[in-house]
């Protein structure tokens, strides 16, 4: 009641500094443990090789701590400007009764982002492959940000549907809960939105990888049309395919080698290196492998030639007969 605006700002700033610093140190320590757990989980589902090792450096931990503390201090400064300048009676009045609605600019940006995010979720229907998967992840993040901006309005709409059910609970607790969430939907949204953001980011980042991995495995299985497949831990000798061709009843046998290709592109003084999966096939693989060819023929594959996926060819703007470097 008797504090000066400067004292209020210092109080909020000091509390934020302590909380964010402690949370940053604990989060960095737990982050190392979580990273090992994620590495094991990703290796289990095949996202990373089983012998993939983590490289733990103090630089990301220090950077995360400094960025977190700086962002918290900036947020505290922004949030404390108005409360520190208004009169105590006005502050008590604002605590007792929430503002009626969000600002029109914030609400408009929130609805626009929700519309853009919803529309962007359909992009994987038109953009196939890793690019489409990346677009779906970006769409989910845009939706999360839009919900963060329009959260109070969304929460108010949801609780208006739930509140009547709460009021039917026996005793006074249900009535009080119903009245509280209806009259203080913005405060409820302030508590719900951070949880929504955290859960949304975690689910998007984790399950986008598992979904893409499952889609790749499904397409790989579907592309093999042979009746039987011979595999080995480290592959099979070339003589096996020759022997398989000579077996009675075998009409075709195809050697298939799974490997990786590396592309390097130079932009100014920096070189960008990308890695991608590739298959080595016999030229007569048409009877045992279905790659859904859209242009050209697999029979034309000879030494020094390569067939690109439709998504890769579109991204690189390549057509049959063009040159590509790997």
C-alpha cells in the first residue's frame, strides 16, 4: 500500500530473477538427464542409430540459462509497469473484477494465427515427404501461438459449457467452482495457457518424429512387392542374389542396398551439408520393387544415373535428364 513504483518494480524484478535463475539451473541439470532418455527412446524407434552418442557441452546450458533469465526479467519489467504506476485502490479493484475482454489487436492476431494454422495442417496432403512433415509441425506451433493469444476467449467459451455441469455437484463446492471459472476465465486462462504451450510443444516435437518414422517404414514395406525377402544383420553376399535367381520358380530377384547420400551446397562462405536415405537397385527391379514412378523408367538406370523422389526433384527443380551432384 505504501510502496513507491520503483520499490514495486524492484520487488517483482528480484523475485523473478531468483525464480528464473533457480529454475534455469534445475532445468539445465534435468535437461542433461532428459536428453539421455530421449536418445535412448529415439534409438529404440530407429530415429537415430543405436550407437549414436550425445555430445554434452556447457555452452547450450549457459545460453539457455541466460536467455531464460533475460526473458523472465523482460516479462517482469513489462508486467510491472502498469501495476506500479496505478493507485492501490485501483489495483484492488482490478484484482476483484477482471477486465471484460481482450484487446482487439491481440484477439485479431490470435484468430488469424488459428486460421493460418488450421489451413496449414492440410499442407501434407499436397506436399509429400519430410517437407510436408515439417510443414505440419510448423502448423501445430502456429496453432499453439494462436491459442496462447486467444486463450482467454477460448477458455471462456469452454468453461461456459462446463460450468453448468459443475453447478450440479452436491454441496456448495460445485456452485463456487462454476461461478469462479465463469467470472475469472482470464485468470484460469493464465494458468491453463502455459500448460497448453508446454504439452503442445512436447507432443509436437516428439510425436512428429515417431509419425514420420512410421510413415517411412510403411512406405518402405509397401514398396517391396517381392514374395520373399532375404536379409542379414550386415547384409547378404552378392552370390546369394545370383543363387536365388537360379532357384526353380523364381522369375526375378533384385539386389537392394540401403545407403545414404550427402549433398553439399555453398552459400557465401558457409557450406550446408544435408544427408538423405538412398537405395541401390538392379536395373531390372520393376518386378520386385514398386517405387510409384511418375516420370522416366527404372530400366534406364545405368552406372552414374539416379532416380529422385518426386518431392526431392520438385525441391531441387530437377527433371529427367538433368544433372544432380551427390
